[in-house]
């Protein structure tokens, strides 16, 4: 089917222009199936097709049809980076007078400012928080697109995604739901849940050869085989060099951060002779950028060194700025290889000629090393092949012997993906979503709550009596903690309930009700004195992912506790408690302006980890301050002060300086040392350029930024 034919199915003419500008003339087969299944007639649709087979365009058919008749779309993605990727794409609609917005983060900030938007791209967490805040325009949505709906299977994100979809469908019964998915075995079950038609296909725009390498030979069971034309000691390195020799790039997936660094370290040097002088120049530039942002940690320095030679590693511990730059340089072809943890496979579209899955086992705390799900391997495989650039994509697993090769072929090449399952049965997820469902008015009684839960994927897959048991347990907890009030005697089908004022606020703050109850208990207890006690308060909540205790951490943490008996009283000396204390100490070092490199060494973390922990702590301190307001606690100023320091990683006296964009903790300290302590002191600096030399790290560029910002504030 040609794009022009879409007019017969009701696509507005402008749609042809939009797709024409992207060079799209003919629809891919699954897109044709989407059209035939009624996506342009407002029908609900689940599209389960491989990565990069044009799912977005099918959703755009529904979106364009709707916005050209005055409708509004909510487009839900799993990750912030993806939200911005889609936002950039949909911004093309603005030339027809539509407003396109993006919303992520800031979970208790009102989203009313988006009420004029025709298309809003958001993450499932932000969509959930907008529902909790009672955002009016959410009840006026005509198309809901859910990208990567198979992530209902994810322990962390899945429950939020399914509850959000269920709420959106309940509020907007006439809205069209378009769910995009990887190829999963039980796609039909998802389609039944969403009352949708199903398009399921294995078609890909570019041929994908999937195979297993052993003894320098890649066995592609459906496409013959291939010798690897490179004989490095390390198999992954050979596979990468071989792909680059053929003019391609490679993505290497590893099971851990440490392995991603190790694999990149082995590749470095093997590509030197394959880089052009122009590529070398660009890589040098990126490498310097990395040093500029993070030259003090061993990892930042190592990343810069590798990038200079065409290779990078990529994992969630790195700074976001670095991750985005690495992705950009790989897309432009300058970087030849990235060694990454699997997160990259679920993120933005970053295709490569060859994908190497180096580790197919991952550590599981309950089972030890365990083979990863087929779905995960297929997702990584799916990143192979750049449409329009590569003749085909190759995806390869590595075997150590012939037996393993055959097993890997059976399981991951020939085998089916697993069924996906709801994760809403987990108690932390359920208590949070049950509270939010009551607090935001979706359910005022037990029977309404059960009606609502009946709309979730959880209810499709579980027996009603099991669900009731779990829900009752959670309701009992919420009542005993004072987050809901129940009418009548006991919890039964006749009982009605409402959230208390504090329960409503907990739901809006987007924290686990158990976190709130721990914080409230701490705030009402006997006087807290030191910073570390407040920091431990946030680290003992389930919302904080605490740091793992390494052997070398025990003596440090235990001797700290010896000197701080008040904190020691808070717990048993088990790993659980010690890791809370270790995390509190990291946060303390962050706000005391310890050097990034030292913090990374002391705690065994990466630079991005520090910022992510600090950001969670900042959110919890903000929540504690809000709860403190409601419970008349005396700590509000103290909490606000700590929250501000946590945001920037500084002592109190730098607060004024770091609020200026472009001035981070290190530059602020340098300015302070040189006598510039407030914004007004900085006026003097920008008026007198000769002073620039006095302050380390504050060059002409920064001065320009400060000038702009201070000018704008006046
Ligand atoms: N019919 C088509 N003809 C040519 N190119 C197309 C067509 N449909 C989509 N594309 C292009 O294919 C690329 C991949 O499409 P898209 O990102 O929508 O895939 P996807 O299935 O959503 O991928 P992912 O699984 O990563 O979300 C995009 O660059 C898109 O512009």
C-alpha cells in the first residue's frame, strides 16, 4: 500500500506531507495490517512487531486523524530519553498549528499548563502522577498511545503502566488505545485486555541474521554461516573488528557495568588502523568534552581515553550528558563500537550492523547466574541492521563449545519469547496504586475498587479470590497507617472509604505509603539532630535503592556507627541496615562537597550514580518537608535546607551561587574562595573581565552564561 492510498482510509492530506518529508512512500506490511485493522477508524489496536519496523507511524495515523478533527493525544513511553525523541518527531505537527508538549519528572507539579496541547508525550510515571493530581485535561483525551506495552512485565515500571492505562480507559471510555509492543507470545492476551484488534508479525524492514559464534564461525541456522575474518584473542573483539572491517558498527551487550567496561577495554586498540583522520578529530573533541564534564573520576577519564579510539562503554551509572553524547556519536558513525548493559536495548533507537550478546547469563541474587529471558535477547538482537545503510543486520551470541552453541540456537534463535505477566501483585506496587486509586477518586468503596482492579492486566491473569486477599491486606495497612478511613465494620463488599488529607498528599508526592509512614514516624519521634539522621531517614525508606555492602565497606561503616550511637540505635547491625548507613554517608559526602572522584572510590559507584541517589534523596527530603508541614513537625526549615543542598551537592553557603545555571558545585566553590559569594558579587565579576583569570574553571563561556542569566533576572 502506498502512503497516498491512506487518503481513502481517512488520513488528512497533511499527513501525506508529513510522511513525504520523511521520505516514506510505501507502507511496511505490518503498517498495512494496522490500517486494515481500523487504526484510522478509531479502533483499538495492539501492534506486536519487531524493533524498528515502523510502529510509531501506525500510531501516528491514529494521532493525525484525531488532531485534525480537534482531538487530543497522550503518548506514553517508558523512558525520559524516549519521550524527548518522540517529542522531536511530533514537533513536525506544529507547522499545522498544533501544540506538542512533553512532560517528565517533577511528580507533584501541576500539569495544567499542558491543557492547550494537542499531543502530550510523557512517561508512564508522569502520566500516573498527573492522574493523581486530578489534571482536568486528562479526562479529555481521544487517543492514548502506549509505546512498549510489553513492559507491563517489568517489576519496576510494569504496575504503574497497567494501572495508568486502566485509569485512562476508565476516564475516557471512547478514546482509541494504540499499544505498541515487541513480539511477545501472549500478545493476544494484551489485546483482549485492551479490547483491541491485534497485528502480530515478525516482518522487519531489514533482514536480520541471528546466530551463534563458536571457533571463529558464526552459525546462522536460517542463513548458512560465516567465518569471522579477524583473529583477536577475545571473541567479542574479533566480532567487532570484523564488522568494522566490513564498514559497519557493533553493539556489544554485557551483563554488568563492570563487564561493559572490561569488554570495551579489550576492544580499544583493535580499531586504531580503521579510523579516518576526520573521525579521529571528532573523537578527540568528544573525548575532551567528556573530560570537561567528568575528568576527575577514574571512570570518566577511562571513558574519554576509550572514546578517543572509537569505543565507548554505556551503563546507567554514567552521567546523562555522557550517555546522550555517546549515543549521538554512534548514530553519526564516529564511534565504531559501544559495549553496554542491556538497558540500551530498551532505550532509544540506536541500530548497528552487528549486535553481539556477549553474556547471556545475568546474576540474580536468588538464583546466582541465570540465563536471561528470550524477550531480552530478542530486544538486543533487534538493534541489528540500520535501514537504508546496512544490507542486513547480524545478531550473534557467543558459545564456548559445540554443546553450548546448539543450546543457544535452540533457546534464543529458534525458540519463542516467554509470555509476559502482570507484576501488580507485588505489595509495594499495590499499596501505592490502591492508595492513589482511592485518593484520586477512582474508587470510593470496596466494590468500586474491585471494579477498577478488574480493568487491569493483573485481573486478566489472576484468580479473583487471590486478588481480593492481597487487596484486603493492603487496605488494612493503609487504614492502620491513617492514609484511608473506612466506613462500617471491617473491610467487605459493603464498605466505603476515603483517603485522609495526609493519604491524599502521600499519593500526590508519589512515594510509597510505607516510605511516608517511616518518615512520619521519624518526624514525630524524639529530636533529630545531625544531618546524618535526616539522611538516614530517607535511606531507610523503600523508595531509596541502597548501596550494596562490599567487604571493604564494613570497617568504615561500623566505625562510623560506633561514634554515632544515636544512629546505631536505629537498626540491627545487619547488611540491610549497614547499607542504609553506607548510602546516607555517600549523601553526606555529596552535600559536604567531597570530590566526585573520591566519592566514586570510597563507595564503589559511578559519577551518574551519585547524582541519581542525590536526586531520589532530594525528592524524599521534599516529601518529608511537605509531610512535616501537615504533621506540624518542627523540622521543615531543616529539611528544606538539606533538600537544596542535596540538589546541588553543596554546603549551605553556596546555595545562592549554584542556583545560577552553568555554575556547578566545583565552580561555585572556586568563586566563593575568590570572594564571590552571592549573585550580587557576581555582577562585579562580569563587569570586570580582567578578574576572569583569578577564578579556576570560570572561563569566558561561563562568564557569558552568568551574564545572560543575571541580566535575565533583573
Ligand atoms: N513505511 C516506511 N518506509 C520507510 N521508512 C519507514 C517506514 N515506516 C517507518 N520508517 C522509518 O523506520 C524507522 C524505524 O521506525 P520506528 O522508530 O517507528 O520503529 P519502531 O517499530 O517504533 O521501533 P522501536 O521498536 O525502536 O520503538 C524510522 O526512521 C522511520 O521513519
